C-alpha cells in the first residue's frame, strides 16, 4: 500500500483530499511534518483562497523546500486548485504580483468570463496519451471553483529530456481557455478538485496513486 502525505499548511481542503486518497487505496496522513512529506511515496499539495496567502502559508511551513527537494529526487507531487497555481512563477490578484514556486514559467491571472468565479462542472480536453486521465472519456466532468487561472503554457513542446517526457497539458474553457491540468515528470497538478469530482475524480486520483 502506497503512503501519501496531504501537506497541511493551512490553505486546503485537507479532509476531502484525505478521504479521496484513502478511497483510492492508499495510506494517507495529513501533516506539515517535513520528514513525512519528504519520505512519503506521494505528496499532495492542496490549496484554496488567494495565491499570495497560500504562498505565505506554504513558505511558513517550509513546504516550498519540501516540494523542491522531492522534485529534485524525482519523487511525485500532486498540486490541486491553488496548490497547482502556486507551482507557476507568479500570480497577479487585484493588480498585486506575488512570486510563486516557479516550477513552471507562467502567470496566474484573472479569469475573463461572463460569470466569475467559475464554479461548477466542466469538461477537460486532455492529451490522448495522458496517464492522469487514463480510462476517462472526453465527456467526463470535473468540479471547478476558481476566479484565476493560467491562460498560456510557456514551456516549449520539446522541453522534455531523455529522462523526462515533455509535459502533457490539459485545457478547459470558461469564457476563455485555461490550463486545467499538467503532467510533467514527477510533478502533476489540476486546477479542478478531483476530490470533489465524483467517480471521475476518484479515477484520476487512483491513476496518480498507481504511478507512485
């Protein structure tokens, strides 16, 4: 049985994530203990609220260091919602720019749509060879709650190496296209909430655990 740590830095639906991971068949612990976060088979980084606040919280808990150390060793990390957004270089909210973890280039900015926040179910356009979305049809819907998003993927298509395949990027549309999920070596992330997405979300989490 795989061991997953849900990193508790004060900004995430940790109980929902815990239940979803447990249902998928993994042993799960909610903690901000750095040794546990480093040594788990998988690290799940949730996130709700404002980009700047989440960054302040994860730095205070030294979660930024834990994420960087894991990725340096090729150890899996899954970011969810704002836990995905903070993986990018910067976020802009109300005209204020904040630094992110900079694992990927790019900016999280306001979602331009007739209705904001984007709250509810939406389909996702995933690459045909996606491991994260394996076994899921294009008609499956996932649950989103957000007012900000990444509108452009800035890594070139040939950015992979001999050891790590080029990133796979999934997209959704609410008023405009935005990045809905990324698979990039050991670092995976979703803008939507798989832990609140019913059977489709459960399958997605099971797919992630299956790679640990």
